C-alpha cells in the first residue's frame, strides 16, 4: 500500500493524493443510506493521461479503483472498497466547447450538470436531462448511471444525449468513442456499453453531448387530488390521450408536506397527492396542451389545478420537487430510497401494493417519482440503529421488488444497481443475460480493477 | 457544555449525505475537496461522535476553515442544524486544545474573555482608536510606512479598521424615546462594533421605529451578545453573556426585541436553545427568543409606513449578510424596505447570498480565502453598476467598503438599509 501511495504521489504530486484520515473519511460514502467504507487514498487526476497513470499503477499494485464524481449516487456506486483508490474527477470540471453550429457541447467528466445546462442555455440551447441532483452531480456520474430526471418523459435520459466520449480502459488505454455526426454505424455502438456501466468498465474523462434548441414556451400545472389512486390514474389518462408533457411528477402527502416545509412554495398540504406537470414547446401548442391536461386532471377528480403564474414560480416548483428525497429526511433519521419502475399502466396498482407492504411491516413509506416514466421512489423512513425495524425494512424491500417484477417492471429505473440492489439483479435478468454481463466485464476488465463487486459479484 | 460525543445523535444523523449543499459552500467551491464541504465536515463530526476519529489538529483546522456562513443550512432540504453542530465542534476543538499556541491563546483570551465581555472597556478602546484615527497619527503612520512593520495579515486588514464614530450609541440615543401615540413597545440592542463604528445605524434604527409608532427603550450600557464567543468555541462565556443580557432585560416587558446586525441577531435568537438546560433562565430565554426580531423583519411585520420623499433616490444593490439570510432567514424584508424607497432602483447582484469573507474574525484567521471571497463579492457588486451597496451587518460593511476602496470603487457608498429608510423619513420633514 505504501509503495502504491508513494508512486501515486511521485507521479501526480502530493497535493493530488489524499491519505490523511480527516481527508479521506468524507469519501467513505455517497448519497446512499447506511453504506460506508474507508478507502486507502483519494486521487484527483488533471486529465485522461493522469487517469491512465493511476489505472496502470493500480494494476501493478492490484488495488481496486472506485471512480467518483460528486458522490450523490443512490445505489452505493462510488462507495469505496477496502484498500481502494478513490479516483475523484470533481476537479476535471471544465466545459471545453459549445458548438452552436452542430448543437453539441463537450465537457470534462467532472463538469457539474447544472453548469452544462447553463452553458447551453446561455446560447439559446437546451440540455434536457435534469436529475434532482443536477446542481452538484457530475456529467460523468450521470453517464455512468444513465441518469434520468424530471424531463425524462418527453426528452429521455442521459443516454439519449451522449454522442461521444473519451474513456480510459482498465489497462490505461485512452480511446474516443463517437463523434459529432448525427448518424454513425461504423463498428459496434460501444458508447452505449459505457453508459450506465457504473464505473465498472472504464473511466469516462470527457463527454460529447447533443443539444436541442430551447423550447419557446413552458407552462407548469399543479393538480391536487384527494386519493393517490386518482392521481396515478390521471397519469395513465394523460399518456393515453397521446399527450407527452415534458414533466409528470407525483408526490404523496408525506412528501409534499416535507417539501413544503423546506421550500415554502405553498403546496396544498391537505391533498393526498399532487401532480406537477410541465409542458413545453411552441406557445400555441403549450397553451393547448396545458388546457387539455387541466381538463383531464379535473375529469379524474383533481380538486384544484393551479397554473404557475410566472417562469420564476415554475422554476421554484421544479426546484422544490428536486429536493423531495432530501426533504423526506426531516421525518426519520434514516431515509432509504427505492427506484422501481413499472409499465405506466401498472402505476396505480403498484402504489397500492407499496401501501399494503408498508402496513404489513408497520413501516412509514413515502412515495414520489417520475410517474410519467413509470418510475416510483418509494422511500422508507426508518432508523438504522433500530435492528428490529431494519429487519422489517429488508423484508419490505424484497416484497417491493417482487411486486415490481410481477408487473413486468425493473428494480431500478435510474439510480443503478451498485451495491444496494445487487442481490436482486439476477432475479430480474435471468441466468443468460446475467452471465452476459459478466462476460462483458471479464473482457474489458479481466483483472477486476474497476469498481469490483458493484452490480454483481 | 455539550460535546460532539454527547450531542443528541439524531442531529448528526439528520445529514443523509445527499450533497445538495455542496455548490453553495464557498470553501468547497474553492477546493473541490469533500473535507472542506458541509457534508464532509459533518462526516468528520459524526466520526468523532462514533469514536472513529479523535479531535485532531487537522479537525480543528477544518472547523476554523469553515466560514460558519450557514449557506449550507439554507440549501439543505433535510433541515440539518449545522449551526449547532458547528458551534459544538468548535467548542470540542477548544476543549481539546489541539490548536493551542501561546499567541493564539493570548489573542483569544484578550478578545473573548476581556474585551468582548466588558462593554465599558470596549468603548474605552474605541475611544483610543478614534483618537489615533482623528489625530492624524494613523495617516502619519501610513505615510511613514510604519504600517509595513505589522505582520502580514494585520497589515492587509489595517485599512479595514473601522472608522470609530465620535459619539457612541448612548450619546445619540436616550434610554427611552416615545412617539406621539405609541402603538408598540420595543427594546433596541446596540451591539459592539455597531456601537463603536456604526452608532449612526443605531440612531437610524430608533428613528424608523419612532416613525412607526414604537416606544423605544435602549439601555445605555449593554452586554455583548456573545455571538463572537459561541461561534468561536467559547460556549461558557456565551452562556454567561446571555444570562447577563437577560438580567438586564425582561423580555416580557416588550412587544419585540430588535437587533439590527445580522451576525448578532442570528445568535440572539438562539438564547432559548443556548440556555434551555438552565432552570433559572430557560423560561426567560425562551420568551426572549420568541420576541427577538431583526429590524427589517419587524418593520414589515408591523406594516411600516412607506416614505414619501425621494431623498434616497439612487441605484442600490443589496448584499445579504450570511447570518441575516441564512442564520435568520430574513431575505425578502430588507428588499421590501429598499423597494419602498421612492426613486430607488434595486438591482440584484449575482450571488447576493454568498459570504463576503468577513465572517466574524475569519478575515484575520484565514486571510487568503477571505480575500478570494471579498474579490468575488466586489466583482458581482460592481457588475450591477449600482451607486449604493446596502447591507445590514457591520462585518460585511467593513469588508465590502475595504474591498471597494481597494478596487477603484471608493465612490460607491456602503450603507445599512435602515439608514436609507431613516434618511427618507427625515427628508419628508425638510421641505425641498
Ligand atoms: C437529492 C438527489 C436527487 C437525485 N435525483 C436523481 C434523479 O432525478 N434521477 C437520477 O437518475 N438520479 C438521481 N439521483 C442520483 C445521482 O445523483 C445520480 O446517479 C448522478 O448521476 C450521480 O452523479 P455523481 O457525479 O454524484 O456520481 P457518483 O455518485 O460519484 O458516482 C455514481 C457512479 O458513477 C460512477 N462514475 C462517476 N463518474 C464516473 C466517470 N467519470 N467514469 C466512470 N464512472 C463514473 C461511480 O463509480 C459510481 O458507480 C439523485 C441523487 C440525489 C442525492
Ligand atoms: S447537510 Fe443537508 S444538503 Fe448537505 S449533504 Fe447533509 S442532508 Fe444533504
Ligand atoms: S457554514 Fe458556510 S463554509 Fe461552513 S460548511 Fe456551511 S456553507 Fe460551508
């Protein structure tokens, strides 16, 4: 270990290698509840060449490498392993190019998602993926988790915007995948292999993103319901009416009260559930869609439909929604967030299933999520120091996954498998495709240096 | 006194390490290293509570690298009480003595235990400073290059020494002043630095309260509020000073207790919590906290009268004191007051809620980060092109004034919003 650290320090400089306990302790966890592990050291590369150096040294010393962006991951992806090097890309955060002629943006992997949005916005362009963590998550982390966001329904997820990347392979080779072309079928689409690979196949050091023209108009609606079912059914009705709003978010009463305690945006605290809907596009289309959505909400039992009066109010509501997960932490000491996703026609029945599971195990579960995408975040509010309750949490989680798979759903829609969902992956994929994952991992990282033990063993 | 180990563990657990506070934390933005972030600092505190880490020198340094600006508490959706964690951690650091050195110990003793516990002594020192400034000695010393003999961080700050007023608050304000028909009864706290360097702000505070139907009580000698002590790990003295304050003032006698300095107000509001375990004072302290108001907050609460005069007409930008906006969550009210001034155009500046680097005595203890923040702040303020910078905390006032002067913006006036309001009221009476 000492010789590894000595070599790292010699190659990168002492300021880029942290080893003191006070320095590395804060890298022992990410945004996931209850997981922590102290690494051996934390290194900050300047560029792909530095990353390559680190990977080569790691290989020589057989030390695992855990790549990290901002550590907001919710499945334990950047939680270290014993003796690991944490390779933190947060200081590689430059936006390198905004190309208005080709509608692309190139940035280092540590660039903050919000900064990418802002840089595009400044020239009248639009980078849609907006995870709740966008103010601090890195684009590299977004790519590695294939993150979604509030605009997923209409605009898709991170994958839909990555047209190129620079990636450093386990043996230290630096390669470019993709280019600025709109179409390209030269060879396998290897980019996609690294998107959502959770740091297990290579280290992304640069990302080339596709941008869109900024929508001319936006309108936000807030609809309140007296039952969760009614809200869930409204979602299905909107989709069935062939309307694709840009955002279609659901918050139950527990969540909306916590969010309002924090953001104080005047949410209807007595509603059993609310839907936050945004439509964007041509002003006439937006007005038309907003009217139709309002009608559908009322027809399905909405007790009130409020239109955001100004852009500022709309932005406030979206920001408030983004805080949902963290705001729920107000209720209990430990907040365990799940990420199951079901076909949208199954939403209402899935919510009911979650309610029954909560009752059965005497747990408090709050639910919110990107309902337009069929993505629920049932959040268990508990206390990690209460062993008996934590046991009931485990049982409840297993049942939630079971109910999800029964409905043709997935155990994770956007947060990744990491450590947290590892035990359930095989059950979802089945033997053949589970083995295929291993085959890919073995061929790209034969010595299991990159985030070993994440996704699968 | 509580330490991290015997603090209610749920205060530490409240942080779910989501990271949403990171982009608002100036020290994290400066270094991009977790240890320098709220989440990282809380993790270190929790490690101490869990006995995974001792109170080390590095931990101590980290707690003093933190500005205590509380921007993280505004950003945190989970409602983490960083203020309490931070004060407890600094108290632990002092108790463990990991940063102790003869020089540091002397400065701390002189400031926290001697100067800022004795209001009369403080005024005496203020007088001496005033004499030095007004006698021309200061100018002489500057011209003769004597200032260069000072140690580095003092020399940098020397131009920022507050210009001491000729008359302090008690010489400007009578103990009780009454309007024609009093509707409210309030007590005004005059502060320490405010009293010496900005007694005009205290006078203006009384004037605007009078203009809004308040009978104003201002005790001529007031104990220091103890915020400096609490923020610097001297909780015992902070409690002592809070008790003195409560011996002097019975909150039940007033509708409100008014503070006009962001930093003091933030701490004054917390007396209830500070003394909650002191049977003799807990009830009175709770009452005090209930009554405590920032001046802007109170004026808006009682529906202050909009002035008719355009005396204050100018372009104004507003810098939010950390402990006013983050510590007390008073952010809209000062703006409402500024907007109420006829002819004033309020121009928002970028990062209005970012620390200016003054942060109590931070500009003395961490000169580099302080200077970086000052520079960043002045850039944003200057970009608005406003003629006036309004701000409601003496530390910010001095830091910004110093920064403007050093960057060729000496003509930009720095002023407390309440002074602008007082001017507008006063001008109504003098016919144009
Ligand atoms: C409050 C909150 C809200 C959230 N909302 C959403 C949401 O709406 N939608 C959503 O999808 N997610 C959401 N998340 C989850 C999380 O923010 C995302 O997964 C995000 O993309 C992680 O980015 P990061 O920079 O923090 O990555 P990290 O947490 O540091 O890393 C995540 C994973 O990516 C790997 N990795 C990081 N950088 C690289 C790289 N350059 N190359 C290779 N691998 C890398 C790591 O090894 C790890 O496995 C939220 C999280 C929080 C705390
Ligand atoms: S302090 Fe609050 S915002 Fe920051 S990491 Fe902890 S819970 Fe999240
Ligand atoms: S108080 Fe300010 S400097 Fe300290 S952790 Fe919070 S935001 Fe950062």
